[in-house]
């Protein structure tokens, strides 16, 4: 049996407009539900987010510093080997 897909949207940008409208509706519904179902008041939630962001920033800085120290030690070790040869 032959199946033929019909294009219901005759406008060239019709699919894009529908997609964007769906995204906007989803953002609005999600925001409203998030505010209604939030477990804490806004100031408490902001404080928690701030603390978590600070902890994450500290972890990233620590990892970068560790990588820089490791790379510097590696370069020093390779320089010592070249000098010995």
C-alpha cells in the first residue's frame, strides 16, 4: 500500500512558528508550575543556589590549579630528561 505524507502547512515557515510557539508555551507552563511547587521561599532557594554555585566554582578552580601544577611538574621532568641526554 502506498503511503503519501501530506503537508498540512502551506506556509514555508509554518513549522518553525509552531515549534517556537510550543517552546514559549512550555517555558511559561514550566515556570508557573515551578513557582507553585517550589519547596522553599524564593530567598531560601536563591541562597541555596548561591552556595552551590560557589562550591562548584571552588571545585573547578581547584581542579584547574591541580592540572596546572601537574603540567608544570611534567614539563620540569621532561626538561630534566633532555638535559641529562
